[in-house]
C-alpha cells in the first residue's frame, strides 16, 4: 500500500513538473508577411533549432502563416521565397504560449517571379481517415452539370431517385452548404459553376442536425483575391425524348479592401419530360381488376430563375460579418396527360385526363452571419440567422373524359392550391482548439416552421355548374419548433488512436391542423438524445482503421404530412399522411484506408422506417399513393473503392453491396424476399496529348429486393470532351449523357391482392454543349473572405 502511494505521488509530481515545463513553452506562432506596397506575399516558413537543425515547416498564401504544436521555449523562424530575401527571426518564450509576430514587412529579392502555371489532374475522390469522402467537382465531368441535383446524381455513392437524395448503404441525406443546413429549394438556387467539391459525411457528428441518415455538404469556391472576377456560361441541351432547353449562368465576385461582393443569376428555359407507366392487377375472380395507366408529363419551363446577392465585411483578419439574399422563381407550364384502361368483373372502362399546368413557385431567403477566429490555433465562433419564405400557387385545369361500357361522359375540374412555408432559424457554434489533437465543439440552434395550404377542388359534370368536392379540398396548417444543443470533443487516446465523441439533444414540438375527414388536430412534443462515437487508429505507415456509431432521426417532410390531393386520374391520387411519425436509426460502421484503397462495412437498424405505397382508396378501383411507417428495418452494406493515377489517366472506381430487410405487421403487404444489391461506379479522365480532355463516367445499380418493392437494375454511361482556349478564359465542353437511356426506375410490389408494376422514364438521354467565358482583373488581397453558409430546415417541398 505504501509503495502504491509513493508511486502515485511520484506520478503526480512528474505530471505537475511536466505541466509547468509545458506552460513555459511556445505552442504556436503566427504572423503576416507583406511587401513595401502593403501587398501580402507567399512563401515558406521554416522552424529551426538554435543549432540550425530542422523542427518543422510549411507554406503560406496571402501573407498569413501559422505553425502549431511547437512546444519549445526558443527557436529560429526562417521566411523564404522567390518574392523576397531570406529572413530569420529569433523567437523566445516571453510568457505567451501563442506568439503573434504581427505584420512583417520584407524587401523584394533579386529575382522577381512573374507567373508560374502548374497543370495537374486532381483526383475525383479523396478518402479521409474519419470515413468522409471528398468529391472534386471542378475540372471533372461533374462540372458539366447544370444543377446541384445533376452533380449529385453523377457523384459516387450518391443515389438520386424521384427527388430523393441518398447515400448508398446509409439512406436519405440532408444537404448542407458550406457547413450550414439548407432546404432543397435553397439547393436549386446554388449556381453549379460555383461548386468546388462535395463532402459525403456518412457518420455525422453531433455538430450536424440529427435529421437524416447522412450529410452531404456542398462547398463553394472561395473568393480570396482583390478585384473583379466573373464567368458567363451557356448550356444548350437537346433530347429526342423531351426536346431542348437552355441554361444561362452569370457569376460575379468583387472584392475591394474590407468588402467582398458576390452575385449570381441563372435562367432555365425550354422543355422536359417524364413518363410513368403503371399496371395494377387483382387476379381473384370475385374481385378482378386490370388497370393500365400511362401518365406523360410534358413540362415547359416558362421562367426558371435563380438569383443571389451577398456582401461580406471583413472587420479585421479575425472577424467578418456577411449578409446574403437568395431566391428563385419557377413558372412551370405544359401538360400532364393520363390514359387509364380499367377492366373489372362488371365494367370495361377507359379514362383520359389532360391537365393544363400553371404552377408558380417563389423562394426568398435572407441570411445574416458573423464569424470570429478567436486564436491562432483556429478556435472560432459562429452566429447566424436566416429567414425564408416559400410560396407556391397552383391553378390546374383538368379536362377529363370517360367511356364506361360504351357510355361516354366528360367533366371539367379545377385545382387551386395556395401553399406557404415560413422558416426561421438561429444558431451559434463555438470551437475551442487546444492543439492539433484536441478540439471541443459546442453550440445551440432554434428553428421555427409554419407551413399552410388551402386546396380548392371544383368539378363540373358534363359542362354543368362547378361544385366544390369536399373530399379533394383541404385546409392544412403545420407549426413546428425545434430547439437543439450539442457538444462534441475530438481528442487522442494515444499517439496512434484518435477519437471523436458527442451528444446532441433536440426537443420537437408540433401542431397539425387539417380539415380532412371532418377536421383533425394532432399535436405532440418529444425529446431525443443522439450520441455519436468515432475511433480511428494508425496501424502502419499507410494503413488506418476506424469504427463509428451514430444515432439519427428522419422526420416526415411537411408535404408528406399534408393530406391535400395531387390528382392524376379519377382512381389515382397522391396524398399526405398526417399520422406519420419520425424514423429513428442506429448506424454502425467499420472502415479501413490502405494506400489508395478504402473499405467499409456497416449495419443500420431502423425503428418506424418511412416508406411509401399505393393503398386501396375509398372506391373498389381507386388507389392512393402515400407515405407510411413500417415496423423495423435492417440494412447491411459493404464498400470497396480504389483510385488509379497513371500519366494522363485518372480513374476512380467503387464497388458496393447492400442488403435491406423491412418488417411490418400493420398492413396487408406482400413482402419480397430480400437479396443483396450491387452498385458499381467508375469515373475516368484522359488528357489526350494536351489537346483536349476526355471524360467517361458510368454506374450500374443492380436489382433491389427490399420490403415491399422489387426495383429493376438501371445504369448510365456519360462521355464528355473538354477544351480550353485563349489562355483558359474560354472553355468549351460537349457532353453525351446516359447514352443508352437506361436510367428508368421500374419494378413491382404488392398491396393485399393487388400486383403493381411501374416504369418511370426520365429525361436523362441528351446531348449538351457548354461554353464558359471567364473575365476579370485580380490582384492579391489583404483580407481573406470566409465562406459562410445558411441554416434552414431540410424537409420543405
């Protein structure tokens, strides 16, 4: 016992002595290097012992340098560059662990470097030790996309289906812009030309909202230079299936002194198309039904505009404030034509409906952000607030004809919808960086959502007086408040083992009011805790292992709760489900990085998973498409990826397998026997003798057997050619997308005694010509503008 006490006392004494010694050492040094004209310089910073032996070093841009984890009481700091003469400064401990040398003015060297141009092909994908995936967009075939949604559909491990964006093996993702959550509406207003990369975060920490099973963070290009810079891009897309459309984009940035201005405008005009073929069969003799329905959407983009304007003021090197406005207008015309042949035991019927579309949507959002860099180690404070207002007006005229056992009739219908969503959110994030291994993140957020809609459906039979249909009409209002707080710590267990652990708490309070079924008022409040844990270890020079756990929640989208009716024909409607409850997921993952290989396996356990199905309606031949909750879900997945880089050729390849099993006892569903699904992806870039760049992208998504559905396989092959002219100021691209038009979403499922087949054809087979012209005059900047994002809820439709 005495020996144990002596040993413990000795350890405490050594620890105290070590702490005292460390407290008398310099942990970090920083400064700013300028010339006589007050312009920031670029170069290298090298730390040397007093005997001139090397400690560490690095490069700096825009004049600002910082070196961390020094832990010495004295050293020599050497600044070197072709732009100035070598300079050596002796730095000694003077009571400050974080030394700021301030502004260092240096003279030009004897050699003045006018311009250096380095050309290289950046890898499409970077696999990080924590399991996150960075997808490079600039200078790849992804940059030929006309929208963010199109970029995501071409990115590895991301599946876009019927407007839903999912990470393979994980499920539906929420979208962030520069680290702040945004809505799908806000995403449509982001200029594709401004996107630098996509971050796929499959195991989000508590810093991110608990909503969604994964996070996709869109990172835009930074503006770090003084002067004016702009790009003008013209896209011309032609398709035999849908016709043609044009996209025009204008991006402009201007920086002078402490101010930075950004602006963008995009205009889409033309046509698009989508065709859905559905058959429903009840083979039983006493309840026989055969329905063959084809719906053809011929959309006309009368005016699809997105626009934005922002200003940032750099108070000093560590503080900036920004104000930004973003909006879009979608004026959609065209038609929706349906033909439905129905055979029953008693009747032989044929129905047609032609819908003249008049849909107008507006989105306006204003964001105010404040960023502060607290110390030279990178500790930061962020405070941001956003207000968004969405308005959607629908005025559809429906001409419907029917023939039932040779008896013909017709009727006219008008569908008027006024839909509004107001979203406001405020959040603050604080990060305290202790050193390169230890960081504490904490923050809080409050979001408020108020969505309402009024639907008026009137019907005129055989040209008679219009009468209101109470079953198809509806008033709806939904209010939601979510205060949330989180804490997350990144640290090291040993020199080879790092960890990240966090906890997020969210309290949800909502009230739903609808006039459907005589009126319903649904309200509830609940509190959830969402823990997360990540362990990473280095097992060799180029071998890293990781293990993670995360708890997530998927709340129903607002429109999925709204029981208003989207009319397709007399026997087919799409309706919301106000009784939906959130889906909770527990996600586990193991992964490894070895050289340029990335391997991962995982398991997700879902409670009350949200799915969708065609349920039988109030009449024998009618069906209602709506979202529902099942009981449980199990997902297993495995992934292997490899990047190949050879002279003139860069190739990224991934192979994924997943196995999904859904369980339910609430509905009379016919569940399919689950089987593994395969996903293959390859993206290749060839530099052909510096004449042009050839890019080939292909993916294959195999047959999927899960829960209610069997989805048939689909695939795509895309080829692009790119050439720069006039010192890279003009870039021309030609793209052939989905050459074999094989991205149809088709499959089967069963509801009770009904067997349903569906086949949806999208407008993905097209040729596109793109011309981009860059202009502007730039010079080095004394200030660095920080990209600040926006906070919004992700469930608006």
